[in-house]
């Protein structure tokens, strides 16, 4: 896959922004990682992951994956809830 110069610049800019305290939402938009939009996106991700985890039997590799994913998302949600006093 070949990238144009502009596409490459946009990719590098997005990566730098993401590393500079930005959160990439499911729709691809970058928002500050301590914003309400970030919290809303994390809650949507948790809901989605719980839905998908429910379709797998206990002890399966896929369910273990979703449990780990949910652990990280819930940790981030708790941090954001403390910031926004929810």
C-alpha cells in the first residue's frame, strides 16, 4: 500500500496526537483523554465488549480476551469518573 506525502503526514500527526494525551473514539475522532466524550466512548466500548463476551462460553480464549479488555476499560472509566465526580 502506497501512501501519498499528505497521507503520511496525517498518519504521523494522528499518532503524535494520540500519544499526547488524546483518546481515539470508536468513530475515529480524537478527543482529550480526560474529557466527557472520552468517558462516553469508554462506556460504549464497555457495553459492546460485555455484549460480545456474553456470546462466548466460560473458559474459552475469546472470553478471557474480553475479560482482560473489560478490566482495562473499567479501570479507565473509574479514573475518568473521579475526574468528573460521577
